C-alpha cells in the first residue's frame, strides 16, 4: 500500500514543445549522418562523420529529457513547480494552503491557430478537462487534461490523497 501523499502532474504539452521537437530532429539527423557512409560514396572522413553524428544525437537526447510539471505534497502542504533536465527535477518547494476539495469540470471552446505559414491552420471544438483544487477560501489551482480518462484517474487519486472534505466545508457541494 502506498502511504505517500505526493501527487505528480506532468505537463502534457511538453512532448510537443519546441526544444523537444528539436531534440527529435537532431536525434534523427544524427542517426542519418551515422548511417550515411553505408549508402553514400565519397564525402568527409569517417572520423568527421562519426563526430557530427554522435554530437547531433547527444544534443538531441539531452533536449528530449526536458520536461516540466508540478509535485504536490499533501502531507506537508507544499507544492513544487519543476523543470526536469536529464532526470533531475529543479525547483523549490513552496507552501500551499490545505486542499479540502477537488472537483472535475470540463470546458469546451472554439480553438484556432493563427496562420503563420509554418503550422497548419486548424480550428474546431476543443474540450479541456480540469481538476480544480480548492482550499477553504478559494480555488488554489486548476490542472488541465486533454483526455477525460486521464482527468478522471487524476481526480480519483487526488480525492483519495486529500481525503475530500467537501461535505464539511462546502455544504452545497454534497
């Protein structure tokens, strides 16, 4: 049985952020450079090819390790917004008010990209599922999820961790 009262919220858009996309591109380019001597004749020396391929691949791997998220420690009532680099989470723990209630809401809106000549211009209805964390006096934070299933799983875990006290603090929520 897990007695820890820590909840991890990872940034779901981090996989498509600029540095991570560049990491995929550099890793692919490094692999292509390393494989090029087998299907291309002439060109640079094998040593230069290996150095460029390994260098691009390593830079790509480092960029792929970049991510961010939030750690909640409900036992100590603290929160940590972090940046992850090479598996190390950088950030400071900060106090947070005691979270008494968590609720799931959804928000549907018209989404559209501004045409810029690089990315496709897409628009349409988009639904975001939000896990709203409330303290006694106000909403503390809202965690966004793109998939309903992930939001429900997170909500169940959050309610278990905080021992949801909505009936004691928010009588109308019962």
